[in-house]
C-alpha cells in the first residue's frame, strides 16, 4: 500500500494534482473546520445562533458539490464534512444553552460560587477584625 502511494507521489499525475486548485482549494478551506473545532471548547454564550446553522448549511451544500464534481474531490468533501459536523455540534450547544436551560444552570452555579466567595470574604474580615482587636 505504502509503496503504491510513493510510486504515485513520484509520478507526473501527483505533481499535477498537488499544483492544482483541486488540492490547494480544500487545503485553504481547512481553516473553517479547524476554527469550528477550536470553538467547541469556548463558552456557549459566544456561539452565534444564526452563523452556526448557516455555516453547517454551507458545508452541506459544498459536500454535495465535492461529491458530484468530476473528478470527485475527496479532500474538499472531508473538509466540509468536518466543518458541518463541528457546526452542528455548535448548534446543539447553542440550543442547549439558550433554549433548554443550560444558561440558567450555568448562571445558577456562578451565583452559588459568588455567594460562597462572599461568605468566605466576610468570615475572613471577621477573623481579621478579631486579630486586630486582640
């Protein structure tokens, strides 16, 4: 298998492919799914409820294009399949956060943490005052 690839890589057909837009277009397009994958770790409040489904639809359309064009562009197909998957995950995160109680749950945890922090601060001030008065 590897020797077949290396033999092809040395051929004029490989050079023609690597110096064509069928290769460099999808390579440049990989910025979209890489950015979407890195955004999966970010706060769901930052997700756009309009842009994520738009990007998912865009990638689904171009997946079809990459499949239907002759010769098939598997690299472009993989790029847009990855982006569509990442954007659909973002859509799910957005819906869970804004529509299914995720925001209230996150804010509830933050409010409890603030209450705990303020009670610790108050207790520390009391101890500090007792030490000063003693």
